C-alpha cells in the first residue's frame, strides 16, 4: 500500500477497506489527512457553512440493567436515587427549551426492566399532544432492542409504533465500538454490534432519520475502529433510495472520570487533540456516503473542535441545554447559543442553525440566552 495512492483514491470518493484505513491511520501525516478530508467536505457540503443545533438531552429514567463500564449515570432498579421523569418535569424543561430557541428533545434513558413499548408510545403521544411543534430525537438502537425483547416484537414493529406515536428521529446512541469483543468488555448488557446495525436498517426502511456514533480510545484496537467505520458505511449503502439513512457521524473519545473502566481496569482517556483530528479526517475519508461529520466539542473542547472544521467536520452539534450522561464521566465543556456561533466564526466559518434533518432554521428573533450553571 502507498499513502499517496490511498489519499488520491479517497479524494475521488472511492471506498477504502479496513486495512487501507488502518494503513492511513499509521502512516499518513496529519496535515495530509486534514487536506484530503477538507477537500471532501467542500465537495459534499459546498455551502461551506458550519451547522449547529439547539436542543436538550432529557433522561426518561436513570434506571438501567445494562451495566456499562463507562457509565456513571445509571442506577440499579430500586436504588434510592432512581427515577422516572414525570410529565410536569417534561413540561418545565420543554417550555424552557423553547425559550432558549430549541425545537427538540433528545430523550434517552436506560434499559429499564419495566418500561415497555406502551410506556414510550404513551409518553410520545402525550408530549406531542401538549407541544405539536416539538421534535423527538429519542432512544437509540440498544433501547429499541431492549423494548423489542421485552415485547417479543421485531425491531421494525417497535419503531413503527414509536414513529406513529411521534418519534421523529433515532439517535446513534450505544454504538461505542460495534465489535462484540469490545462490547463484551465494556457494555455486555447492551445489544451486540450486529443487532445495533439491524435496528438502524429497520429505521432506514421506515425513513426515520438516524445518526451514527463511535466512542473510541478505551479497549478497542485500531483495526476495530476501522471495522466500525466500514460497517456504518455498508449499512448506509443499503438504505432505500431517497430515505434519510444516517444524516451524520459523530465520533468522540471515551470519558473516564470515575468510571469502572478506569477504577477496575485502569483504562484512561489518552486521546490527544492530534489523534482526535486524525479520526475526524479519517471518518470523512472512510464514510463517503455520510454527508455530515460532527466534531464533539463536548468531549474535546472548543479549540480542538475548531481545528476539526478544517479536517473534514462541517457540524458542531448542539449546545445541549442539558446533558447528564457523558458529563457524569467528566466531559467539562459547555456552550451557549452565542458562544457556539462565536466559536464557529472565530474558526473562519459562517454558523447556520439547523434541525435534526440538517434543514436550516432561522435563528429565533426572541431567544433567551442560557445561563450556564452546571
């Protein structure tokens, strides 16, 4: 293999193999990866703007039996701190979200052993009945797989019922690394990698917009990272013509603060800014059929995320009015609506507010600026 030849092929949107991606990871200079990925971004997203979003992560429950070794958020059933969010809390959070200019809730929880399909159908219907304009970007493949097992139903039937109840899009949560060797070590209670991908295939059949993620920098090999990217690319290639499929790919480094992976196995987050930028660039290179690549400012901070905008990323994600899960493992960074726009401008780009389908939104004329207190 030859670095120059591989990068030339990538610049023509040719598909690279796992082995070729690994070769680039080990051998290509960061500047060369950034250049090629930036050229691909310019072709795939020719408007040149950097998109961003206003939404809020709200947790349906913190009860979970998946026992992921990187999660500090969950509580066992019956724990004194366990909860299921009540409708009054949702109303308060939604109305505040609207005041801050948001249009969406990212609803996620855990593998609650007693919350089946009817719970989510009723919740989605109730929220949409109260707030018809609200968008629900909710759950994720592991939760869909969990509900399907509880109900003895297919993934597509669970998703169809949720879509009819008001689900607008499906996050790429719980992907971590899709190889089952890794999943057995860090998230044994969740669905396997193949089932995660199968849930996404079902969502794409129903034309539910989805995203894909990768949490890296823990127990995976470099080969397993690129296997993950290739599997995402393959599922995207299978989506029906004209359907949304994966609207974006979001990689982020494992956050280790207080996690069992760190306490028990001594696994820490050693991902440097340079390595994160390389992975953003390689994500753009390896995923020619995924239009939007998002930089995770929440986990890497403003400056590294800004550099990613010249390395293939075209999206800064959401300001996340509220986020509890990744933050519980040590992610310290925060943005307001003004702060995220200022950061994009400082990086040399024009900010553009969007929705989950990557359609542009006008910035609300009356937008209350969030005061960050956490």
